[in-house]
């Protein structure tokens, strides 16, 4: 197991409305894509609390020194005993995981992973590039955000891009 940064997260036990209220209470901002994901049928809600260990890694540390696509990132993570987080767990991760470092940019870079973003790796939910693919944590102008994003399967993530994965306890 890569030991870049691991953490234990407890999730479950709240309704979608309760989860949304907790995010508001914690002053976590959501973009439109994050709301779509929370309200989608893909975001199953469990009434029972669960714990999972998550690990923060770079794309390069997954054996991809030139960067990689989501398929390549998934394969590199699997080789290290890491797997996808559930969509529900991703919202709880935002509640408990520390803010990533805020990186101010003077020029926006559309269609690229934003500087300072920390992507929570989840499985593709739909085979539609217009549907949000997943979520990332970011700090913008001092505010904590959970933002949904869209990307195609062939998008090339940079070696320095950071992801959070579930540690597959059975493989460690």
C-alpha cells in the first residue's frame, strides 16, 4: 500500500436531505454538478454507518509518470490495492477530509483539472460525457467546495493530479 496520506472516513446514516443540511452547516459550497450527483439515483444512501480507509495518491505514484486516462488510473490503483469510493462516501469525505491547499490562478484553464483539486475516484455512473463523472475537493477564495466535473474517458490526467481512493482492505 502506498502511504502518501491515509485517513478513515465514516459515512452513512443520513438521508440525502440530511446530508445536504450537514454540508450547508459545514459551509461547504456545491456546484450544479455536485447537486445533480447527490440527487441522482446513482447516489445510494445507506441508513447504517460504515467506515472506509481512503488514500491520497498522485497519478504518477500509480505508475503513470506521463499521466493517464481514467482507465489507466483505475488499473494503476487496483495494482496498489486501491479502489473506487461510493458516490455517497464522496459527500462524507468532503465533510471530514481537510481542504486541499488553495492555489490561486490568474488565468482560467477550461477543460482541465483545476490547480489544487483533489479528485475523489468513483466509478463511471453513466456512459454519457454530458453527465457528471465525479467529484473533487477544492478551496476557492477561502471557501471549501465539493464540485462535480465532467470528462471523457480519453481525458489525460497530469502526473501531478491527486486522487482519493478507497483502500481495499482485502488486498493489503
